[in-house]
């Protein structure tokens, strides 16, 4: 059998089946966006072209989770080599942690103070400049058409949109938030599932980004519009901050697990938490799905997260390197802390947020693992008038503790939660994968890897399986359909269990490529996901 799992077995009740192809595939949380990526592939584009087309479309068809004013990360396998792209923006030069500490005691979720330099448009331009094959402007055609002519809102997006309107409703009447209502709730209501939505300002901005190679956003008319709105409504972001920004190409970091190598991006993202968790678990026998193995996975995740929350920051501000956290002796010392009972590590409060993850593959073996995000659903609530640019609130991932390596400072990037994963075996690309959802993301990555590499699940089974989520201390949330025989044993071991809404357990996609070049795709049942292939 070409694949190391049974593609006809579904031990977990599933609404979906794996999809196969050889010439190209896009797995996305939105079928319309996946089709945009597939169109790029069918026109002779490669996996990067498909990724950019998908990403642009997602800012239109899933605005509840990502937009033109968010951040992006990617792992790109091209011509036999893995590349990492970090397009997370820094805090503005005017950022003032002392001011926020004295005035609010925290970083407000809505408004300008949580807005960093956005990185999504720069990520599209950088990826295309290095690897793209098709003309850049043509990759935006579907996104522009969806925005101009309209698209029917998907069910899960409609549900999230409805909740976000209620969150923002108290802000109605404040000048800085009025463009959000004009753009996303012009009649003070959210769209129903299946309702046609048009975003004409998005269409105009996407066309300008297409024509200028995204330069307008950072060093042109759009940059001036962002600057003007910030100045008028009390923000810190300036044209100079935008002009100074450029994405970084970085070397992915990895660890061996069950005969494969799992890759994540280095800090400021928290993919390191995934690798530490797997490094701790690799010292145990292969996990078998028993209550004991689930307990060990939870405890390993808690220990890795305790370190991650304490130490991960902008690399130049970190006290230790990623390599030190992945040192085998250090991982063994953390593993030794796992016993029969649930432990309480250093404090942490993981939960979920607004992000999209997708992956692409072409017939030449090139593959892309891509993630982009507003952070909290629609982000800061600030939309630049007449542009459709919804600015993220990623600055909330800073803290205001002057002794912390992750304290807010001008020109500094925060601890970042969005992480694209990648899997290789003996130097061969195997699978781009990801599970979106803020602090759930490392937990989703780890559980997907356990499901496939320990338990032998196929990619769709791995995404269908019920999940657990550590939320701090000994607190564990379980999906409502989690295995009762395991949950009762976890409670006996001292885990404090609660049931959670499936929307908070992340949403993922996987494309697995076998040695013959056959692609096997899976998409998340907790989202409106779709697989486009040919």
C-alpha cells in the first residue's frame, strides 16, 4: 500500500472522506477559496501561485478570520527544499507600554493600541517574487470577483459573523469603529448562511494590490490612507512603520518523531511548543490511544506550553535559543515530571481565535503550508475607510511586564500564535498540515501528529477525531463527543474537565503525498472546508 494508513477506514464518525489527485490540490476552510487556488493550478501555476490565489480569496469569503490587515506565515517546499516565511509585523514606533500599563493595565482588544504593522499583503508579494510562476495580478481575479459581484456566506462563517456583531454592537457610534459597521454590518445585522454579500471596497483594494505588487499597502496610496485614519482617530501606526516593513525568510526548525521529521517555524511563533511536546512524547513508547497515552500527551503539552508562554518572544529578546529547548537532556528532564496524576505547570490561558489555514500542492511535488490571521475574528474592529482593510489586533499577544521578553516595545514583534506545519520523511516532502485557532494551534498540531503517526489514522480521520484542549492549570476542555471511557479516567487522574464548543477546538487541513506522487487531502469538519483537486 502506497500510504502508511488505511484510506477506507473511518474509526471516527465522519461527514467526509479523503480526496485523491495527482496534478494538484488545495485544501481550505472555504470551498470558494480552494477553487480560486485550483484555478491558478489549472492555468499552469505552481503551489505558491495557488496559495496566493487562495489566500487573497479567503480575505473576502472568510473575513471573520482573516483580512487585508492581518499577519501571515508559511512553509514552502519548492524544488526539494523547505523554506520558511515570517510575515508578522512589529509594533509601531510610537507604541508605549508604560502608557497602556498606567491607563488600562492591559492591552485593549479593540481599537488602535493592539494594531501592529500588517504582514499579509507583503507575504503574498514576497512568496510570489521568490517562487511564483504566473503573473501576480492574475492571482487576484477570483478574489476581486467574489468581492465585487458577491458570494454566498458559508454556514460557519455566518455563525461567527453573528457573534462578532454582538461583540462590536456596543462600539456603534464611536468614529473609529464606524467603518467596520459600514463594511460588515451596514444594516446593523450579520448575513445569514447562503446570503449574498458584496464587499466593493475590498474589490478596489485587491485590484490596487494586484496592480502594484502590494507596494501601495506599504509605500503608496493605501499606506497614506492607513496613516491618515490612524492620525485622525488616535492610532500609533504611521506610514513610516509600513514603509520599513519587509517579511523575513527563516530556516524552519524540526524534530524527529516516529520515523518522520516534523517542521515548524522558529520564534516569534510558538511552533516550538509543538516540537517540545513531541520531543517529550518521543521518549515514551508509541501512543496507543489509551487513557494513559492521552494523559501523557496532555501533560507533555502543558509542560511545553509553560516554557513557551514564559520564554517565546521576538528572537532577539529571548533568554534561550530554540535549540536549547529541543536539547534531548532538557526534554528528558521535562518528561520525568510526567507521572500518574495531573500536574499544574506555570500559569497559561490558551483559547481560540480568528485564523485561516490552508495547504496547496502541485503535480511537480511542490507544497505550501500557509496560515494568515486577524487574531481575534475581525481583529481590532478598525477598518480603514473606503478600503475594506480590517486591521488585526495581534498586539494583544504582547504583555506589559517590563521584565518579560515579550513586553511591548516599538519595532518589536509579539509572541505569535499562528503556525504552519510541515512533515518530511528521509528528505522527501510528505505533508503540509495545520490546525488554526490561536492557543489551540500547537495542541491541534500535536493531536493530528499523534493520530496519524502513532495511531495510524488517515488524514481525514486525524482531523475528525475528537480533541482535548488545555486551558490553564489542570483545566481540560473536551469536545462533546469525546470518548467517555477516556474522559472518566482523566478525571480520576485529577484533570478538571469541562465540555467545549467544537468551534473552539481548531480547524485544520492536510495534504499527504505518497512516494508515487499521489496526493491525499483532508479538510476540517468543524469548518465550511473544501478540497479542490484535479
